């Protein structure tokens, strides 16, 4: 991180040969770490999509999510429970357990998101998905390569998400189409910014966890952050691009 504490600064200056080898090893480790993050994230999104499509086509989604009942709300809110367990219990979880929880989260998210197949046409869902994927790749690549420190935007973006949640709750009662459109537009912009910000944060975090038992778990949590950025950007963008059945 910019201006962060660097423990290597307290050691004796290494020789040019040693420094070069350490730099090459660090770059190779970082690439491997980021590749792991993207693999987890992409696999999670793919798993969610497959589960959502299968559940929607099974007919159970229409029955369960289309009516009242405890199971409906269990499906809708269970992803939040997984996020809380992963976020607050990460230090006590093993890498294997963290992986299992991540895959379970992707499955329940698929069940929860199956409703989009009941509302929008398959063509518009596919078009929105590929548009989101193109935007995500561009934004994440920029966040990874830019020399600009994005850490200052973090608080602003997170506060924006909190405000967005409040606005969404208010609109449940108001049922304003104009407000819903504004929420979607702001949501796309916020999660676009978070994609670049989270990518740089995950990259910077590697310096602190390399060589520790937190490396694997940190990669999964980084994938979870990018997964949420992608899914939220997709959902908000679908409100613009989606064509209803």
C-alpha cells in the first residue's frame, strides 16, 4: 500500500543480485495469488449462474420465490449469513472450511438470483452478463495496473453503498419507478468504482500475507469481494438492459 509500513526497510540493503531475485519471486508470487483470486471469483460466478438457471427451469423457483413462505425468505437472506460468517470468522476458519463456505455461498446465491430468469428474457440476461463482464475486466485491469492510489475512494464508495441500501429500503414503500432507475444508475457507478478499488486493495494485501497461512484465505476473501462487485453491477445494469418476459 502507498506509504504503508514496509518491514524490509529495516533490514540491511540487499545486493543488486539478491534484490533482483526477490523482485522476480515477489512478482511471480503476486501473479499466482491474483490468478487464484480471479479463478475463485470466476468459478463462483459460473456456479451461481448454473444453479440459478437450473433452479429457475425446474419450476421450484416460481413456486417458492413467487409466493409467501419461510423457505422463500430463507433463500433470499441466506447469502447474507454466509457473508457474515466469512467476514467475521475468517481468522478462526481453516482454508478448507473457507473454500467450502465460499462454494456454498455461490450455490445459495444462485438459488436467490434464479428469480431473474422468471422476470427477464434469456437473451437480455446474456447480453447484460457479457456487458458486465467486459466492464469488470476493464475496471479490474485498471485497478491492478494504475499507479494512482485508490485507497482514498474506499470510504466514499462504502458510504455510497450504505446510502444506496437505505434508498432501496425507502423505495420498497414508495414504489417509485424514477427512484428505482436512479438507484440502479448510482449502483452501477458505485460497484464499478469498487471493482477497481477492491482489485488494488487485494493486490496490495498480498505484501502482508505472503508466506503466511492467511494467504489462501485472503485469496478467497478477495474473490468474494470481486464476486459481489460483479454480481451487484450485473443486477443494477440488468434494470437498464433487461427486457421483461
